[in-house]
C-alpha cells in the first residue's frame, strides 16, 4: 500500500454531499435508485478507490462527477465548482472503462486531436505526445492505426490520452483492464508517481489486490449506499491477531519459541513461512530472465512517467476558462 498516510487539510478536491440518483420510467415513476444518499471527499494528492460489484452505483457516481448525469438530490463539487463547469474539464483527466478511440487515427494523430481540444499550443503538444508515447511503450507503434491495437495497447494509449492536458485530478476506470502483470505493475507505479507529485487520483477497479496496493482510502458501494469507507490499512487490520516475522531459525530454536508462545496463549500457535503473491513471483521470474539474457535483444517493458508530469503543479485560479478555443496551430 502507498506510504502516504496524511494529506492536505485544505479544501477537498472532490466534495460529494448526500448524493442521490433515481432513474425513472417513461411515466416519470421512480424505477431504480442507483445512488442513495452517499457522501465522501477526496483530498489533494490522495489516491481514492471507489469499489463495488456490478450495479452498485459506481458508474452512476462517476458519470455525475464527470457532469454526464444530473443528480436527483445532493451535490458534487470538484475544485469547489460544479462538474459541468468548463474550468473543471480543463483540470480533469478521464480514462473510461472501455477505451473509445478513433480507430482510423494513429497514436500521434489521436493524442494531437485531444491536445487541440484542450487548446494546447503546437510546441507543447508535440513535446507531450512524444513523452506520452514513450511512457506508454508504444514508440514502435506510433504510426500504426489504433484500430489495429490489442486491448492492452489500447489501454496504454487511453491512459496517455487521459494525461495529455497535465490534469490535476485523474479519474481512472479499470485502468489495467487487458494488461499483462508487467503492464499492471507499471500502471500502479504511474498512479503512485502522479499522487506523489500532488495530483489526485480516483481509481475504480474490480481488481481488489490492485486497489490495496495503491489506494490510500477506499469506499465500498453496494445497492447505491456506502457500506464501508476509510484508510485501507485500518479497514484490513485484524486486531485480534498478530504476526511476527523473522529470519529462518534452526528447528530447535523454533521449537523453543513455539513452546514459549504455547505457554503464554494456552494453545499452539499457527506457524508457516511468509509467501509472496503470484504477481510478485511472476515479476521476479521475468526480471531474473531479463538479467540472464542481457546479451539478447528483448522488448523494453519499462514504463516511466512523462517529464512534464514530474513537475508539481501550482493551484490554478478558480476562474480558468477555455471558452473561445481555437484549435489551429499556433
């Protein structure tokens, strides 16, 4: 889990208050209460996980936060403004659950298109596109039509698209869907690096181990309500048990320790060796294989972070506007 336990006590980046959404039928009768009186906030530099099974209200909450749906009751504020404010869009990056890409464009053309939508000048666009494509590991496929990309490659270019405007708040919906274990590890490292540089991340994922690795706090939704919320470590801590880890001992030394614990507890303790999870084991095997084949040409699986994302951004004034955008080269 991320080591960042404390966050800014200033104004929250996201403030959700008593949010509710009711979908109605043709005759305007209540049909489904998708979100039912939920409240939470997300602080600057925090990685917040929004979890829940299908139909729990997670996607509806995200759509309201993006300004795609109107709430039935309650409110959502991002940077102190309503989600539909254009100034909010300028400071937000979004990766949807399904990557909707313009399949006839190549990676450079697609990122250039999104950069124009944010009115980013040509020189900056070119620099960012180059860095994002390298970050996504798609340098050799930069001029290939994205419609020919695999699901994993589509996900990578989708992440790049979500970061083209150097957003202060990033919403990632299932960001590692379709990625192999190496790709998932790289994306998790990227998320942590973004938060360490002052950016705020909202992560929605069904991969609970992934959420546990990177999130500071989580909220679990079920049937439109928040059923649990808090710091990941505190929620998962089992206070009725303790674990002691040490180096391997000779059998006689272990026997003495077990006997001492047995006298203290009145029963024999459970003793086993600690294990890594399968993802850690897989990554170690691949890393060992790469070192053993240093003389051979192997694909570069590294995924760093684009240079322009490394600089911690100062807070912008609340009256930022991109009205009258001119998408021509400047």
